[in-house]
């Protein structure tokens, strides 16, 4: 999903580079309406409500390992923040399910 030349996060952190003709070049960027850093955590686990976007993210990271803050805990899919997205995370997400959450939040 993300390669070594792609950046995520705050736009103020994106560095511009110049080519031989002093033209500014930006690195490849991935724009996404989902902001995983909006997920809230307490006591070492995610504790906010979940919706369809969370289900989509969980399916993208299903059984992935090595997730941490560098990938926003699998874009919020690692609910227990143990580095792996699995059935335990699905159960925690299901317990916080809120069908009223809009798809674009």
C-alpha cells in the first residue's frame, strides 16, 4: 500500500525537492478522506466508536503484523495495539459498532 517514497501525515511535514532546473518536486502522496490519527486510545487500546470505514480498514490489514504508530496502528484497525490485526481486534471493533457513523467520517 505505501512504498518507501510515499509520505503520510501532516502536510506541513512534506518536504519539497528541486530538480536540475530548480523546479519544485513533491514526493508521491496518497490522499485519503479517512484520518486514522483521529482514532482515540486509552489504557493501551482504541476506545472510540467504529463504522464502515473501520471495517474497510480492518479488511485491508487483516492478519497483518508489525503494525505500530508509524502506520497509525494499521490505520486504526489494530484495536488492541498489539501489532497484529486479528479476530481480537474484530471483536473489539464489533463491540464499539455504531451504524450511525457516516461512511465519510
